[in-house]
């Protein structure tokens, strides 16, 4: 039995108290949320969680679900369906096993320790963020993304598994790509492939309504460049391309950055 006198004599309170009270408050909050019909968003950000409360398992969240900035090593007990954005970024996840099967808006799993997108939701209604992980493949990503798709700063050597259609921008900067084969066929805004090891632009979408960036690669030719782009950035390659060379292969509507 823990006595008050013993607690007062300790420099810090025993772990049995504060975490238990926090767990109880969290469980009560979630219970009320479920009793009220799971309406609106559910914010579990920065709660020092290592596992999601079991009460969440297989529920539907009618809004956003944010469990970012915790210490989660697993998505066990995750809601089954999230109609808004699902955010599990800034944890220590090595797998997406347990992730929702369907997400109505954005899916964000950036800043973890993921090596694969296996078990990711097959249906995502908004953007998709998986940057700052250890991904070696994009297999498991949805075939179509309505918003922006970002897979920057991983260990990708190819774009196999990338979405075929991206509604806004596609960004794969700071990887180890040597080819753009399997890149999206269409994008609704920009296409960013800078800071890789590309020797060719073969595979980029033919039309890029926004910014096209292929800077900081190993390009000695602009072969494969898009037919049309709003702006074009190709600096920091072994060959210093001229604006004339760029405009000879691509109809650039605005500025060329060389």
C-alpha cells in the first residue's frame, strides 16, 4: 500500500498515479465521443501514447482522426473508417498494419520509421503524405490520389507502386531515384523530382500545370522532359542548361530557372 507520507518524501510521484489518471480521462473522453455518435474530429495528438486505446478498435470516426506526435509503435486498435483526414505522423511506426481501410480525406504517415506502405488504406479521398521515412517502395499506395502526394526524403530507387493519377502536386525529392519510370501519368499541379540521381526525364507526365523541378540530379540531357509546364527548374546538374535548350523541348508558360 502506498502512503501519502511516502509520496511526499519522493522527488517524483510513483508512475502508478499520473499515467493512470491520463488513461482514465482519455478513455472517458473517447467513450463520450462514441456515445454521441462519433461525430466530428478526434484529437489524440501528443498524448504520450505507445498504443491506441482498445475502445477505438474498428469504430467509424465521422471527421478527422489525429494520433500524431506520440510514441506509437503500432496502429493496433485503430478506427476502421475515418471520414476526414487520418494523421499518424511523428511516431515510431515501422508498419501500417491496423491502419483504417478507408480514409475520406488525407492520409498522413510522415516522420516515422516505415520501410513499406503495406497495409495502408486502399481508398484515400484527399492528399497522401509518407515523407521522411525509410521507404524502399511505394507499393501499397492508392492508384489515385485527389490531393497532393509527397514521398520526399526516403530511400526510394524507383517509383514502382506510385499513384497513376494525382489531383494536385507529386513530390519525390531527396530519394535515390535513377529513373522516373512508373511516375504518375497525370498531375493536377506541380511535379518535383529534385535531389535524386536521375540521368533521364523519361516517364514524367506530358503536361504539368504547375512547377516542374528536376534540379540537383545527374542530367546531361533534357530528353523526356514534359511537353508543357508552367515553370521549369533544372539547375545544379552536370550540364548547365540554357533557357533556349529548355524552351526547345518544353512549352514553358512562365519562368525557366537555370
